[in-house]
């Protein structure tokens, strides 16, 4: 490839798929109470048990040191440097600021050119965008082609999530803010459909999980417009729900690629174990 693509670990994609598509990830840092972790240092079982037990979660993003540790090897052996994608979740973007600082350092010390972009979507939507750009790079596209693809697919990228209850949001102290911003009213009498862009917002409230999945897919179908698409189903310790949604997505959407991932701390820490959903974008132009 003439350009390398780097993103952060909140894409939540399996290591084998990342390796296959030439994607490198920098670890998202987070704190549970007084303990600090990088994503991947703690098992999903331990993470969700700690969150359910009341440990306060703080998302810290990626440090400049961790970005730099990825930029340097990624930039070796490519002609046009590195394209870095930063996740957009949260009211501020410490990962983006840290990436820009690391960008200046690797240019100065290693003569590696990095361009940093903040994606318009998070987690599974972010993963779909990263996979789209990896496809362009692996097909021989240069940096301008990759950045053009980023602009082309971003408008169709989104992520919708479901959760069996709102206990996770309540534990995180986010429930009142989500209910207020959503304008739907109380969310504890049904299954909410959440959009997870830069923050979580409820977009509808359905009677049960099946109806919520159908509402989610109806929204996804409307956004994608029947075009070939990259779809990533994600879940937090809910493999049966993820498999059911995967089968529905395969039947109802025009999936050019369809993958399943395990939801990490970025959104999983707020919705809690049992959450599931999908992210997507249109496939990049040839």
C-alpha cells in the first residue's frame, strides 16, 4: 500500500480482521475507579462486571505516546505517509489533540507525514468507515484517494444501538441527560433505539427487542438507500442477539461486507452488558 491507515481501538474490530485489512490501532485508555487501563488489557468479563458493580468509568482517549508508537511503524515502507482516524465519541476529543501532537513529533523526528481526521461516527460506524478506507488503500489508492473516500462514505455512516434496559445509563449518571436530549420521555417502559454519534441519543422507543431491531434496520435502510454497504454488527456479551441482528441485516440490507465485533468500553461502558446494534456506511466508490 502507498498509504497506511491508523485508527483507535474503539473500532472494536477483531485482531485477525484488522491484520487482514492492514489497519493499525492505538489503544483507548479508560479508568475504572482508581484503576487505569488501555483497551485490551482487561477482559470483557472483568470490564462489564466492574461497570455493573458500580465502578465509575472515565474515558481518557488515546495518549500522544500511544499514537506515536503506532504512527512510527505504520509510516515505514509507505510512500504517502499515514492517514489517522480519531473516534468522535464524547463531548471533547482528547484523542484528536493527542494525535495532532504525535503527528508533529513523528514528522520532526522520523520524517513521517501523518494526516489526522476526526470521524463523524463512533464504534461500529467508525469501524465501517475504517474498513471502507482500508479497501481503497489495499486496492492501490493513494492518500488523496483515501481522503476522498472518507468524504464520500461519511455522509452514509451511522450507528444504532439497543439495550435490554437503561440500567447502564442510570449507573453512569447519563440517563436523565439522554432522556432530556431525546425528547421521547422516560425510557424504562420498552426497548429504546439509540443513535451513538458523538454522544448517545434515543431516537425511538419500541415495545420489544424484535420491534426495536426492525426499527433500527428501517432507519439503516433509509440512510443506505439500497446501495452496497459495509455493515458491522456489535454486541456487549450478547452473541445471540447479535446473530439474530446479523441475519436480519443480511436479509434486509445490501451488505457488501458484514462483520461481527464485540463492543468495547467507549459505548459499552454506558449501555452495559447485553447491548447490541450495528454501524454502517456505503461501500466506497470504485
